[in-house]
C-alpha cells in the first residue's frame, strides 16, 4: 500500500519549484524548477545536475539525499497496490515555459484518489529524454503529472512516451507552446490530462524526490507501466524549444524497494 509517509513528507516546501515549475510538484506555485529567489540552476555547464548540491545550501539534498529520483526500475516487489482513480476535467488553462520545461497549469477540481487519499492535480510538464528508466530502457519523453493533497504531500504520476502515432492532446498544447523562458500562453480550448494517460493504469510505486532543486524527498512516485505515443515531430518540437536535454541523471536506489 501507499502510505502517508511514502506520500510525501516535507514536499510542500518545494511546491513552487517543482509543482508549478518544471518537475513540478508543488501544489502551490506556478513557477517551475526554481523560482527567482533561489540560486539559478540548469542542465548544462556550471549549473548542471552534478553541481546542483553546490549551488545553494538549500539544494544540499540534491547531493546527499538517499531517496532521490529518477531511478532505473529494474525489479519490483509484487504487492497489492491500491488502484488509481483519476478524476480529471479538461482544465489545463495556461502553458508556461519556465526555462526548464514546458508546464501546463491546471485549475482546481481535478484529482487522483489512491487508497482513499485525494491528490489535486496542480500541473504537468515534460522531460526529454525520460528521467526514469524501466528495466534499463530510456524513453524519448516523459510527462510528470504533479499532485498535492490537502496537507501539501506530493504524488507524481510519470507517463512514458514512445515515438509513434501523434498525440492529439499534445498537438493542441504544442500549438500554443511558448518558445521563450518566462513566456506563457492561455490554452483555448483548455486541455485534459486524461488524454495523456494510457488505457492500463498498472504502475510501479516508490518513494523519491523532486527531480529538480531543491530535490526534496518524500514524494510518492507512480510510474505507469504502459507508455503513450507521440510523433517524432512532437518530440522534436519540445526538444528544440528546450535547446538541450532536460533530464536529471539516474540516482541510486539505495535501500529503497520498488513495488508493483
């Protein structure tokens, strides 16, 4: 089962960074990876992931944390994981380029229920190539749907994308894609995160962290097993706007166990 501890202790301190930002995960802020009052970080050069823990005392967990994300899911313990209940409306209203990713901010009223606990969908964003791997396989793109419960605990649903058929919801989002950092566009019509979910909701679960500074731990990670597809052109468009890969390198599993 996904316990309250696994759900997210202490993640609400990072929400403005991740949730509304890039990897997102905060229930509160609509920024992305790092907001303006934190040390700047990135994916290349002196601000790349291997230096995050040195950029600010606030980012020390990026360097010395023991439950970091992403990971390579090689093996999983068979347990009776609770089913995922998605209640998503077409409420993605704003698309932001925060300099680290393309993020779609969500209005209230959409949530994920896991084991009786409700997590409100705050935003979703993308990484290319994927951050998490499954049995050594890296996917060309990964979406992170960032949720928070009433106490600020985070749950991130990761959806892998393979190259294949065009994704119709991404087509709508990409038409409004902001090409410059700090630029955002209203989405008309609004889009639905439900169109990013595969037919099967079978998943892996582990406790991890934000994949961007401050790399706060205690995040519930839900990695869906079945990938979605996006066309080569859709993946390339996102990559071109980013200008470089925006994925954090794999982190050690350490003493954690992945469940399925």
